[in-house]
C-alpha cells in the first residue's frame, strides 16, 4: 500500500494501565483511547512547556470511543473525564506510553 500523507490523523489505541493491587503487584486493566497525532517538534514543545504531560495529553488525548466505567456506571466521554483520567499518575503514564507507541509506529502485544 502506498503511503498517503494525512495532516490531521487520529487513531484509537488500547491503553494498558497497571493499577496498583492490594498488598503488592499490579492488575492490568485496559480501555480504548482516541489520540490526535502531531509532529515530533510540537509534541516535544508541549512536553517541555509548563504542565508537561498534562499539556501534551490535553492536546492529543481526544476521546474515549468505548466510554469508561466508573464506580457508579459508565462515564461520558468529555474533556472533564479525560482530564480526570490524566490526573491519576498510573493512568497518565499508560496514556503517554500508548500515544508514544502510536507516534513511533510501535505495536504492543498483550
């Protein structure tokens, strides 16, 4: 297949979150996220700006195609929900990893 340049590409990726488990270890939980791809210089500038990871995720983490389950049922896909997820350190790390893998063309196996 020939490469076709797309200026505003969005992709959906599985996000694998290592949630701290009771006692020790981790439980791996997943959800699907929509990311807006951006050029390397723009992504680096956001990472280096005030807010770092939060600034980057605010621009590139643009959706939850399957929604996300909360303590009281399904939560709607909204900017507030995405920001809430990004504030949780282990979720933020998983989001950054999934975005970076997508940017670099890395496919992760479960």
